[in-house]
C-alpha cells in the first residue's frame, strides 16, 4: 500500500488517482481543487486529509466532479463537492464507500448511482441541489443492494431520494433525515426496498411513495408534516409497520395497491384523514385519533 499525497507527490487529484494501484490511498491536502476526476482503478481510497477541508468543483457545470467509471471498491471520504453537474456519478461497478462528504449546489442531482451495486453511503450531507438528492438507478436494470445510512438530505429541488426503476431491488435506507425537499421525501419505484428509522419531514409532496416496486417494507419511520400524504402505497405486497405518521397535509396512509399489510402504525392529525384503503389490503392494530383500526 502506498500513500500518494496531493499536491506534494502529484499536482492534482486526477494525477494522484492515475498513479494509484489497488490498495493505495490518494491523500488530498486542504485547499480548493477545480477539476473533473475520472476513476477507472479498483480498490483505491480518495481521502481528504482534513474532513471538509478539501473543496472540489468540476471543470465546468456540465461535468460531474467525480466519475467512478465501472470500477469497484473505491472510497471517497471527507470532501466538500460543490457547484458541478453532480458530485459523484457511479457508473456500473459498485461496492464503493461514500463517507462523510458534503454534496451541495449542483445543477443536477447530488449523487447518482447508475446500474451500480452494493454501495455504502454513510453520514453525508446532501443539500441544495437542483434535482434529486440521491438518485439510484436511472437506466435499466437499475442499482441494487445499496445502503444509505445516517445521511442528511435536505433542500433539494427534486425528491430527497429516488429509486428510479422496478429493477432497482434490495436497496435500504436506514436512519436518514430527509426533509424540506421540493418533491417526494422518498420516491421508491424499486422492489424489496427497506425503509427503517428514517425521519421524513416537511417535503413538498408525499413523505414516502411506494410505486411500481412491490415487496417493500417501511418500519419505524417518522413521517411528519409533508405537503402531500405521509405514506402513499401504489404497489403490492408491501408492509408498513410501527411508523409515526402525523400532521401531513394529505392522508396519513393512502393505499392504492393490493395485498399490503398496514399494522401497528400511529397515524394522527393528518388533514386529509388518517388511513384510506382503496383496494384489498390487511389493515389492523393501527392507532388513529380516538380509535384503533
């Protein structure tokens, strides 16, 4: 393993990446870097020496700051990436670790994973982007088995998180705070999605929308004060269990698919009503204002 220092050993981040072999660390010193970085090497780490002490912008607003180009096992840690097309475009490949960064003020999405698998997105701040905060998939078949854990995703012009296609299966969102986005908080079109322990508040449409993708689970989320419904289920065989759904401007839980299970939720003070079931579903042991249903 070698440590390649930027700018001491290599003048730019791109030169540092080009010089890296599997297992190497590209260690970037504090400062402002204006470049568009393409990573085609597997199993390297690109690390800010001081967390949030490195600011990276792409060469132009039409370019992504970092492209992970069909690579595997790359870590990006501790950067502020801003004012680009997107912060990171993970194109195919996967098993990357995106940890402790700030992605802000991009003219498209904060970060996109296109047909990429098994990525770990942890404790990032993703804010003030012109489109979606985090976009999984975009093309067929979709991005699968990605984990978003403990991120702050807010003030994006589009959705907070969007899972684009029904082929984007097995993704998990756990303990994220997703708020004040100008779209859905979480827009999940993929199948077998896990939503656990997220705080979804003050988004401009629904808090959570499950559409097209079936067999997803929403458990112990707080879904509060969104402008549309709290949870909108428009697909089949999903489970909503033990969520707090309150003070949304639409219906607390709106169900338009079949064979869904809605159980043990606290659903109160939603302006459009608490639970509306329009199809064949199992709804029991939920607590609404003054009644159990």
